[in-house]
C-alpha cells in the first residue's frame, strides 16, 4: 500500500540539534529508497519538512521504518503517517 508520511516539528528543537545526525539521516533515507520503501521524498518548499511517499504492507510497517531514521530515533522529528488508497470518485462518471 502507499503511505504518506509528513514530517512534523518537535517543539524546542533547534537547527543545531539536527547537525550531528544529518549525514546519518541522509544515509538511512538512501537505504530505504534503495529498498523500495521510500518511493518519493520531498521537502515542503516553505517549511522545509520532509514529505515521503512510501510503499509498505501497512501503516504500522511504515512507522517502523520511519523509526529507523536517526532524527526520529533522537526525538528531533516525528511524522504524521496515513495510508492511501486509490481515488474511487471516477466511478461516479460511469455509474448508471
């Protein structure tokens, strides 16, 4: 299933808190991308928060993978996670 994960700021965290972990964060994101778990990854243009499209069997599995990110493990970021399903509204065009 496709899963959408949107990074949310953790109050009280400064930019300097992230710095020691950024290389490891990029490395882990790359590993998850290579495994086909992270399918697309972006930054919100204004807030510079990560927006990730994932491919997992469940939302719980997605949360487990996100939990392996160094910034998540350190409590510096968190994610809002939601399962996605195909849009079914087009069927209204063809229903009798």
